[in-house]
C-alpha cells in the first residue's frame, strides 16, 4: 500500500513542475526514495517535512544544483533535466537558498544581479541600481540594506533578504523559497508574502519550504508533505488540512505543547540573582543604547526587526564586537570580553545566528564540532575528549541523536541535527549565561519541541538564558520576559504573558518604517499642542507604542513603551468609552481616533489629550487631519496573524 495521499484535482491546467519517482542518495544516506511533486502556475505550494525528509535535496534537484539518480521531471509538459543552476535559471527556475550562496566580497547590488554580470553586452549600473532600489522599497529595506555595502558585512537576516531580491530580479517562471523567513520578523514576512501573492497572481509558480506552520496555512494554496524521502501527502488543499494533521504527516506522531511550558506556564516566574546586567550598551554601527538584566533561572527574549541591533548586541557581550560605551556586569562584577575565549572562560555560551558561517567548522566531524567549546575552556595539554565521553553519550540520547554520527562529517547531518550539536556543545559546558541567537532557524517542529524542552530544563536548573529570535511567536512562547529593540535601543521590557505578536510588532516598529505614524503625532502637537500618542488596548490594559508632547503637556500616566492598567492612568473614562468627541476629565480633554492598516486591520488608536484650559478644536477636524495624513504601512504587519 502506498504511503502517498494524492489530492490533485482532474481537469486542472498543465503543471509547471511535474516530478515523478525522484531518487537521490549521498553515499550511505538515501535522501529521496521515489518522491513526487506537482506544481501549478499561479499557485503557492508548500513543501513541508521534518529535517532530513528530503525537501532541500528535492528543491536543489529541480533548480539544477543536483542531479537525480532516477526519476522524471516535466516542466510545463516537457521532459526537463537541468545540468546546472545556470541552465535552470535560463529555463525559468530559480531558488532562494536556506543557506545563502552569495559572493562575500561583492556588493549587495552586484550579488542581486550576479547572473547578469556574466551575460554578453554592457551593463547599465544606473539601470541596475534603479531596479534594485525599487525592489528594496517593496520590502521597506532601502535604509537597512545599502546597495554598495559588501555582503560579508551583512547579518544573516540581511543575507536572506539579498537572496530573495536576487531571485526576484531574475523574473523566473518557477521560484522555490527554501526557508526564506527563517531570520525574518513579522514585518519582513508580511512584505514578502505580499510580493509572493502578486507573483502568483501574475502566473508565477511558487514553492514555499518552511517549518513555520502558521505561515504555511496563511500563504499557501496546497501542501505536499515529505517524510523520510517519500511523498506522504500530495497537493493537499491548505484550507482543508488541520495543523495537527499536518504535524502528524510530517513527523509520524502528535506533538502537544511545542513550547514545553508544562508546570512553568507563561510569563514572569521566581528567578534568582542577576547573572548579567547591561546598562546603556553602545556598539557601532547598530547598537546605540541598550539596557537589560538576565537573572538566573530566567529566559529573557530579545525581540526586534532586522536592523534593530539584536545580534550585534549579543555578539558584543560574547567578545565578537568592541563595546564603545556602557557597562556590563557578570555575576555582580564588571566584565568585558575582548575575545570569545574570555567569554567562554567566564561562563558564557553562545549559539550564533548563522549556523554554517559562525557555529560550525564545516571540515570537522560531529565529535570535533561538539567539543569545540571544551577545547576553548581547556588549559592543559591534550584534547581531553575522554573526560566528556559519558556526558556526550547522555546528551546525544537526550537530544535523539545516535552515537554513530560522532565520527561523521558535520555537513552530512540535516540542519536540525546540526543545530542540536551546537546546542549540545554549550550544554556540556554548563555556562552561567547561554545566549541563543535564532536557535531554531531552519529547524522542523519536532526538533524545535526538543530544543524548547531542553532550554526550559536548563532554566529550571538555574541557567540564565538570553534568547534572540525573529519568530515573535517563539519569543512569546518561550520567554519569561521580553525586551524589545528598535533602531539600536531598547523600547520596552514586558512580561511575555502581557503581549501578543501584534503588539510586539508594533513596539518593534523602527522609525524608518513608522515615520507615517510618528509624523501624525508630531503634526497633532504642532497644530493643537498637548500630548499625542499611539496606543492599543486589550481588556483592562493599555499599550503605548509611541508618544509626542509639547512642554507642560497634561500628565496622562503613560509614555512610550509602557503598558499600564487603564485604572492606573489619568484618562480612564476616555480610554474605556472612546467617544467620537473630546471627553473632559481632570487630567485633560481626550479624543481617540481608530487606526486601520492597508488591509483594514485594527492598529489601535491615535489619541490627543489637551489641557482643560485650552480652547478645544473641532473633533471632526482633528479626526480628518489624522485620517487624511500619511498611511502607516509598517505598522500593519502584525495583524496578519489574526
């Protein structure tokens, strides 16, 4: 009996890609065992499965990076076998790689148009720059991704953005997105999805490979599931599949609470003494003024958008960047790591954002990679591997990794298994502080569940954990408390139980992409005085994302980054009643105007509070000046997850 469940509907248009019985082996590893896949023009088709299921191998075969051992591939009805990625590009197929394949010494612009650099004829750099700027504008990235900057200077999230821009610039018929959102926050994901929808509407055929279930159900039309190199569900309508059923198809079992909260629950909990205290940290060019404390037994999330400075901040703590200003205290004593070896010996562990570039020595075995931190901490002669053998065996079993992999090359493992190895490296060292930068990037749901359970266990044992993640749901689900960064500064510190994805995204909105909202607030106080603010309300609590005030403005009891209960502020009646006119209270006269995003999403309110002794303007005129002002594209991102 075949494992495959086929949901294809007879009589539909010709297939853009029709792959049948694809087999591929790498030495002793059978990556694909007769897999099939059917992609139609004008659709966004999810290809999902656990790490090692064969998704990336299949994608690389279709895009010409690998050759299949057996099987047939038809493109728009014609037999096709690409001998190289260049042939595939010429044939209309391109791929956004999970592990970026950019030229590090070339600029962003040169990498975006790399395929054109080898073409015949003269290039118009002015034309290429104009086209690239148009692509950057679609993502709101022109300020964060300078076209002349060498790619080697970019963060992992920025590298992923360049890969996407490079694929879009080719105008291919078929585009394969392999984990394109792994380093993206909701803002960038939302913009990418807008573009993907436009591409599909224009007749492009898109393959979306992702481990984030909420994204799969939001953006895709159909779903194909691989498990252990075989197709177990083919072209299933996304609207007809439940998340639990998709997980079962992917991993062969049910997974209940992925964040492994158990008795811990969610939100603030009793923790120990401060392990690391950071005050007014500055590190050029992105980190300007960041302060936070992580206590023993606490998981602190560091959230923000690409370019906010999160990775640069934690790299400075680990000695990878020079701290220009500010103070750091480790276990109560002043501390500055001039190099990573000093951080390791002081009891700090670090899982970097880019596993391939920063976390692994690609020519080493699994054992050698696993024991790298052990070697860094060791001061005596010899490798001392035998001293750790019992701990290594216990950890491998706990993480579901077989002992036989220890002497294999690290690159023979799937991305999820590689990430487990990097995590195990630091667990062996029992650090005081474990810094995790994108710990589940490119990792399937089953592996994520294992990693989350391990992180929670470490925190229960007293370890301080600092988590950086672009996945806002992960930050909320795993952290006890969250510090939000925007434009290189911390803007709020909030218990995870008090925030959701939408509010987190609005706190994180950078000035460069929230200029419209900011300009509305500035316009209001210039014209009418008082204090203007952008807020959202949830039950009995208020969240203030931004505020602008004139001197001697009324005291309203909240400011940017605060989240008080409504009963504790100075204008409670206006916040509860939200009338369409100015409402008088002892603190001042208040008008609230609802904000809507470009898709009609609820973005909270813009409020204006004026002193009672001022002559009040016409409420309709104030409302018109807000609604007729600039739109707020950046702040519309969060509501997409409703």
